[in-house]
C-alpha cells in the first residue's frame, strides 16, 4: 500500500507540474488586443488562467516558469492533409484522396487520421497546434475534413471536431484523377446534381408519413447538413472560372462557402467580398504552374486590403516531407506587403473564426485552451526558432534555454 501511495503522489505531482505553468516573454501577442511587453501567461488545468504584464500578473508559488522572446497563440494550419498523408512516399499512408469515385461526401477523415504520423510531430515543431485536415482536393466531392490538435496517440485524444467541412474541387485538377468530369462545366453540373438530390432527399426525410421517408444514405445525409448550414462546403477553386462557379453555387443553394486555394482571387476581389466568403489561401510559395500559373506572393496582402477574411494553409505536396509549413508561408506574405500583425491574425484568431473554433483557440484569453508557441526571436525571421510548444497546458516541444 505504501508503494501505491508513493506512486500516486508522484503521479499527482507530475499532473500538477503539467497543469500549472507560467510563460514569460519580452512580447506576448494575445491576438485579443495590443501586444504585451514583458508579459506573463498563467496556465492552469489546460486552460489560460490570466494574461498581462509582469508588473500586474503575479506568478503563484509552485508554477513552473518557461521563458521566451516572443509568445503567440498556437498556430492553426487552416487546410492540410497531414495525418491522412504520411511523411514519406508510401502508398499505404496516402489516404487523402480516394479515386474510386469522384463524389464521396460520406468519407470521414476521422476514420483515416493517424495521430502517430511523424508528419504531425514535424509540423508541431514549427508551432502548429491545431490542424484542419482530412480529405484533400482532387475530386468533385472528396470527403469530410476534421479539426485536431497536434498531440495524442489516437484520433480521439487529438479530436476537436470530427466534421469541420465537406471538401469539393472545381477545375482541371479533377481531370488528373478521374475520366469524368472532363471539363469545368461537367464538374459544376455534377456538383449541382448532387446538391439537388440532397434537396430532394431532405424533403423526403422530413415527410410526415414515415413510409415515404428514404432509406439511409450516408452521402445524402452529409449534404443535407451542408444545405442546412451545419457544415461549410469548402470548394478548392484556383482560377477565375472556378471561383465564380463556386460563388454561383453558393447563391443558388445558400450553403456556407469557404473558398480554398483561390490563386486568382486578386482578379475578382469585389465579387468575393460581396459574397461575404472567407478564403483559405493557397500556400504563398506555391509553384506557379497549371491551375496556379497566375499565383502571386502578394495575394494575401491584396485580400487584406480588400477586407476579405483569409487564413494560411500548408496544402499537400507530392515530395517529401509531404507538407509545407504555414509559418514560412505567412512569412513570405509579410515580405510581400502583408503587415506582420495581420499575418499573425491569419495564423491564429482569423483561422479560428473561419473554422468556427474561436471560442477555444486562436487567442490568449482566460478560459481558452492553453495552446502557446514560444519563439527565440521575431516569428517571421528565418533565423528564429520555435523553442517551445504548449498544447492544452502541456509542453510538447521544448528547446528554450
């Protein structure tokens, strides 16, 4: 019994060490107000307890203290396939796109996500604490996306939201994977047809006579949730024809639309703003070829100037490692006209708003998840390192000295 009591005491002490932290930094970017010079963040039980300048925030006895030059909220990768796509070129861990059918809204990211994938650990080392990941571009409807934290041994431990969006794609990308659709018009027609079927399915589903209700259909049930506004439809649309088609579909069916990619968004800024649609911008350093031939490093700045909400993404890369790093993509946008604070917003609170999780993450405010990144310098300088990452009050990456 004494041994068990001793082990229990050790466990309680370890839990307490994880639950009670103080983070001090020369500058704390809360993303809920002005930066705090010589700031302190107190963390208790995985949540932010208090934030403020050191002269007003007293660090209680027993709190473990971490120090950094700059502290920000945990970074959010607003669109990724990490966890479905693995870090290496192995066929068995490339589950981001199923090519058996161009329309599969029923595919669930939660059924394919590997929390132990090394790629998750890799992006976490660059400050990414929340991933919007799942089925990627390439099919008219490729499946569902999800939100996870970059921690845990299983998807259940990492999970924030099992269904974040339904992912769709318009444009020539689809032709690389499917014989049909073979043109832009065909892809739009196929997507419209599915949404019309979902409208009819919804009417039957809500019939007063149970005998008239349809048999369960996982794909239709998912699209009904899209039509009802429960789940956004995220449409990857790079060029102007696809962007405008996505906006027309949104007007016709009234679903919540998130534009993804949008390489030529700067050509139709007024139309996007009028539609009130947010953009998850393609990786800033995307190679300008094919659908992204007209991509520019200045698009993020142009979206900001137009007043269009946007966030950064890592997307998917065919080479190893099979993802980009959103911190670097944002840094390039800063080098090409985007204000630093706006870039930080797009990596944190703005991404959280677009994804519907701003009540939990995206800013350092009391009661929110204690997700923090510790830097040894300016986050957007190439020589700066992420020297600490905290997720829900637990240090998961530490190199700060």
